[in-house]
C-alpha cells in the first residue's frame, strides 16, 4: 500500500517528466555510501539528520558576539591598561550583553528536532509542529527524483530530492513525504549514494566500509562525518593547509600573499565560528529532551525494541 501511495504522490508531483527512482531498504542502488554532509550524529544506536532551519542556529550569536562582542572586550582591555576603569567596565558589559542576549534567545527557542534512524528498533522518527511521524525501516517507501530550477542570475540548476513516506503516530491515514536533507545542487546519483549510506547503517552497521559492508572499525564513518561543515573549523583547516605547504616546500618560501590572507581572515572569523558552534550545540542538547517518551525510551541501549507501528497495531 505504501509503495503504491508513493508512486501516486510522485506521479502527481512530477507528471512523469523527471528522472526518478524508487528506493527500498533491501535493494542496493549500485552506488557507494556517502553522507553529503547532512548527518549530524552517527552512533551505535541511532543516526541523526539535520532538519530545517535548525542547522543555522547560532549564526546571530556568532556574528554579534564573535565580531562586535570581541571588539568591545578588546577595547575594555585597552581602556583598563590605560587606567580608564569606567570605560573598561562599560565596554566589557556591552561585550557580554552582545553574547548573552542573542545566546539566550537562540538557545531558549525550540530547535527543530533531527530526523532519526533507530537501528535497535529499525524505524525512522520525525517531529513536526508537535506531532510525531514515523515509518518502519523494513518495507519503507522512498524515492529520489530530479528537478530543475531556473533563475536570472544562476541559470538552470539541476537538483535532486530524496524523500520517504511517513505517517502520523496512531493515525496511519495521515501521511506525508519527508525530505531527507536539502536537494539543492545534488544529483540523482548523489542521493542514491546517500540512501546507500542509510541502508549500510541500518542493515550492516553501525560501522561499515567504503562498500557498505559491516566493519569492526568506525574509520569510514568518521571520515564521512568530517565532510560536514562546522562553523569553528575554518582556522584549523587553513592552518593545516599552511603546514602542508611548509612541509612540501621544505620550510622555505612557502608563505605567499593569498595563503597569508586566508589564514588572517580565518583567524578574524574564528571567534564567530566557535561561538556559533557552541550555541548550536547547547540548543541541540536542550532539544533532545523534547522527543515523546515512546521515542526517548527506544533510544536507550536498554530500551524496548518494539516499533511504533507495533504499538499502533496492538
């Protein structure tokens, strides 16, 4: 029934004019597994995908505190060393306010929960507007399809979406197509590679190799997670590139203008990235407690292994 529903929804959406493929939990795509940077956590029991605008949480705090706040703190130090204690205190308070106010605003606002794949119970969880949606992994209905976007400045751009069919908990008649990550700039092959990563995790994981086969080592998973952009990684990345150039040149004449500028800009932006990432991590930790009890208990190592669909059928 779910596959027929999926095909009907795709036909209505695409009109049969775009390349598409139906995906399943037990059929390989022929692609090698790849994360595309959408995976937030990869653990032994569950895999979490970033969802919605939540991935941008912390940018405001990072911009205000990491740029303006750092400047005011620097001025406070200068004024203090100059013996102007009143001006130093005023600038220090301004710098702290530029961190605390946006930080509390971003941390206390609800963060969209991630899309979860639970290996123990072999199912998917998703929350929207306080309602829990889910799908069992075995027999899951999924599809990837291409579409094009055209703009006056970008021209035609090929994109591909990856969607799965989920239904509302205790109300299986209420179904929706859930997008697994942003489709912008992705191809059908890339989305199939991402689906293969999910298949490898759920069927062969938690750790697997480049071919998706079970492995005792988590090296491949860690290498894939490193692809995910983190706001605070700019300076370490540029510094590593600088050290590699230094070693390649034998320590002589390795520092050119462009490399020096990239390191300098990364150093200036580093406080903003670190504060943004710190704010995001705090907001993410608080959001985890908002999952319904039926999900929270199934995320525990010693929790029940019954699926939500089993509860619906009782």
